[in-house]
C-alpha cells in the first residue's frame, strides 16, 4: 500500500522496522530486514525525501521517525497539490492547442467554402482521415473501387479501422470483385470481417467515398487521380445523396465470403456481363479494365473467352450474339 504513496518496497520495509524498533544502525537494519547496506541507505534517503524521517531534536545529527498519521497525510497533501498543478497545466495546454489549431488552419493550402473543404495532397487526406475516424461514434460507410488496394493505403488504414471497430463502430465496406484476386487486399478484407466489420464486393463501383456517422463525407476531386486531393463535405444534401448511393451499391453487392452467382442458363458471371456492357457502351479495353479494377490483359483474356463461347469471329458479332442470348 505504501508503494502507492511513492515508497519502494525496500523503503517501506525500513519505515516499518524503524516504527517497530525505534533504533539500530544501517548494518543492524540490513541484517534484520535481509537487505544490503546500500539498499537500507537508499530506503533511508527516500524516507527523508518524503518527510517520513526528520532531524531529531533530542540527538543532534540523528534522525527520528515521523508518525504515519502526520507523515502520510503530508505526502497526500503534496500529491494533491501536484495533481492540482498538473490539471492547471493541462487546461492551459488545451487552450494553447485550440489556439494553435485555429491559427494553423489558416496556414494550410486547403480551402473551405459552404460546408466543404478541399484537401490538397495525400498527406492532407490522411490527416483528415485520422481525425474523422477517431471521432467516429456510430458508423463508417466506404466504397473502395479499383480492385487491389495499395500497400501504403492498407497500412495507413489498419490502425484507424482497428481503433474504430474496437469502439464498436459499425464498419461497412464495398470492394470491387477483382479485389478478391489480390492477396493483400483480400487478407485485409477478411481481417476487417474478423473484427466485426462487414465487407461486400461488386463488379462495378461508383467512385471512392467514405461517409462518417452520416454527417461527413470524403470523396476524390478527380477519381482518376487521387493525388489531386479530396473534397471533405458536411453539406446535409450531398452527404444524404452519397449515403443513398452507398446503400444502393451495398444492396446489389455480395458478402465477401459468398460466391457471386452465375447466370443460370449460360453460366456468364456478373463480371463478364459488366465487361460486355461497358464495351458495348463504347469503352476501350483499358477504360473498361479501370472501371472493373482489372488489368488490360485480363480484359482481353476474358473477351477472348467470351468470343470463343459465343462462337464469334469479331467483337461486333459477339455483341450481337450476346444480345440475342439476353446478356445485354
């Protein structure tokens, strides 16, 4: 118990012995307590520093033991004074931090207007994500297109997601189907579900978005180039629209652990069907690959397999036969 007041176990033992015996030199105390002379002297120094040993009025140069009633009460008073001082310093530090945040906000290159802030660069985005994620109280909604996520992005997100889910924040994430083919992204998604999050996938996704507690949303300024920055908005109308888009995407996506069903009659997968739709709409192979989160080589391989299945000698013929089968 005396250790809670700042005494080591050795100092507490010396204090108890002095109260019981009222005497004895350093060597004698060490022998009775099973301590070395160094340990006894260290304990005596602690007792003097804490005011539990003080100069004797009867024997100049000697020390007397201060009673627990007086000595321990004095220690408690000092601790209370230290606590009050630290609380006052903390209050001053909080006020200084608040002033600094307000001052530094004007120095950052980000711009604010009508409930929205333009975040310039990946560092600015990461800083805002840290603040928003740690302030989560209920729910985080995320759409992560592009298939495989970068290692840097996954590493930066892991501690934030882990902290949020530890506070029982509801985490729902939609990845692209092609993310299942990337070991690192798939492992991260599985880790999310193990911590209580929900993960689904879909062949085609809208641009990346994050919505925090249905109050704040973060979207890229240019979905094709994340380095240009992001828009952080608290506008109720915009946030509500993004939430509605997320819910629609979530309903058509399938859980991570489930296989995406194939079309019963022809065995065409949802990904292949989306590829046909994108190419029929006039997209190039490269553009379609970006929308699906797959490589150009994968697009061409899938399209070659579809043409073989349709027994088509050209993409135009493949489109006609796909339409006849009801794939388009």
